[in-house]
C-alpha cells in the first residue's frame, strides 16, 4: 500500500505530542500485517469474551494519535472511551506518574496511607456538583464506584431499593449488570442478578412522543417508580446525566432538575453516574453543572486520571460517613501512581481550560454532522454536548434503528485511519469522544473522514 499522509493544513508542520506527529498517516491497510499476526496470537491466548473494536495493535500514542505496530497513525476519536481527556501521554501527566513511580508504587491506603489519596479527595470535593462538605472513597473501576455508591446509599437511608433507567449502562459486576439495561453483550447468560433494582423510562427526545417536556418525562418516570416500588422504599436513584453506552441519550431540559427535586422531597438519594461525562467532557466540569443540578453522590472514573485506573465516589459528608469503619475500600483503590495522574490531570483541565476546548470541539463537529444530514437521510438524530456527541442512524423516514449502517460507517472510518465507536441499545449510534486537547487540523481531518463515511461524499469540517 502506498503511504498516505493527510494534514488538513498542509502549509504548516504537524504538531507533535510525546514524539508523535498529530497527523493521519497510513502505511498499510488497517489493520496491517503485523496487527493481523498479533490478532492470531490474541485469539489463541485471550478469552473469547473480551471484545475488540479494531484489531490495530497500538505501539505508542500521543495527543489524539495512535501509532500501530504497522506504522499507521490513526486519529483517535474515542479517547479510550472518554478516558484520556487530556490526550494520550500528556507531558504533565507522564511527569507526575514517573515521579511517583520512582518514589513508590503501592502500599495500600488502608494499611499505610499517603498524601496523594488525600489530595485527590480534597480536589474532587471542590469540583463535584454536591452541596456542603464532602467525603470521598477512591476505587479502581467505574463499576466498583457504582456498587459502592449503592452500598453507601443503602447504609445512609436504611432502604434497599435502587432506581435506574431504560438504556442505562452502569458496569459489568453482578449488581451493575442488574442496573444496566442492555442484555447483549452485557447480561445474557450471566444471571441471576442482584434484586431490588427497578427501572424507569428515560427522557429520550428523539424517540419520545413529540412535545413531551423534560418535566413531563420526569413525571412519567416517577409514576413508574411509585407504582413498582414506592418512594419510601427507594434508597437511591442512579442516573447518567447523558447516557453513555445506551446511545448518548441527552434528556430533555428540565428532566434532571425535576428528578432531583422529587428525590429531595422523598428522601431518595440522587446518585449521578458521571463516569463518562465527567472532567470537562461535555463542556462543563460535570454534566450536572449544565442545569445547576446538585447530587447527593457522584461516581467518577475514566477521565479522572487520564489513562491510569482510578475511580471514586464523592458525596455529602453525612451520607458518606454513614458507613461503618472498614466498610469501604479495596486493595488497589487510590493507587499512588493513579492519584498522581489524577492531580496532574486536574491541573491540565484547569490551566488549559478543557471545558472550553470541549465546546470548541462541538463547534466543529456538530455543524458538520448536521450538514451531513442533507446527504444522508439515515441520520435520524445528532445529539450530545461538548466533546460527547453522537449520530443515531435509522432507516430513512422511520425510527427503525439501522445497526448495520452504523457498523458500516465505523468500519469505513477505521479503514481510513479514524477510530470511532458505536453504541446504543439498538447498536445504531456512532459516538464521538475525541481527546479534549486534539489538534484542530487533526479534528478537521477526522471529521471530514466521518462525514464522507456517513454520506459517501468527500466532506470537510470547514
């Protein structure tokens, strides 16, 4: 294959991050021959149940570019599923990780504590949309954070029941599988699941009856929960402010404030699952900030530590402290190297104004995607906020999901060297999660590739 190098602004030298040029460059087909050999090794050694979006094995990464083992440079519009918000190998994060790794890698905070854990808890307390003094527990994964949020809510309220929503995704552990809506691939064959989980209808403007307001959708959800279980039995209501795996479903304005008010009135704790939406991804530090909603508990992970495994639950002090000593924790939770990465990531978010960068990304992507609808009648909806945007694909003129078309668009992008992801209850949504530090020329190039895949026409982000 002839080498293809694409730079949306050929008059300038490409930016370089961590030694990686911020340009799309194809030296082989994607995946290339070395990746294909590694895929054979993977099949022989890795459990078949571990999925794979694109079998292009990565050798290094910097900024918003993945360099695979065949020398192809791919535009990353997935960011490790909203993890590397500050970009791959951000120098501030790498330096912090290196310094901490040279000091010590692990002691277990529950045995001999260290300042990094405390510093992360202090920093999170000043960021999360929670009123009053806060407390934090640090963990290792998003699912672990959700599980612990439910534990805390049950301990604080003395109630058992948990409310979740249609299209929700909360994790792969037993309790979080019960809380997750989508059966395949997350739940099928893995039951029985934890009990006392009740599901309410989500505000889904694209699929709701025309004219249904956010407040009316909240009333619908509340009626469902009161009928199923009763407010007096609910420990907590757990919601993603913008749903992730369920299809980047952004509820109608007023939905979240109305639910928050109902929770306050009935002693139900509001748990905001901000695992995918947090840390500037939606153009605000947290997605709840958009409507000024305050939660009792907030779960965080993904963008918290820019690639290091770290998660947490942050909440009102009196709620968090309802749990007895020893009831929260984990061997690896709040690992010192991950904490160092989180502190550096928080500095980058503030100093480089990543919320503003997310809004700038939306200002490029959204108009291009909206314009593509003129030439792609299968685009049913363009939605999301900031650098968390999605395209829902349907059969033209209907609401019937078109998962095959979503798979085709993703495959076309992958072959052209642009990494995009699919999602949605029906598998028909293209989701976009670029690093918030993505080079503007690289974003323009990746957007043009996506538009061409959607429309079959050469596109441009300009």
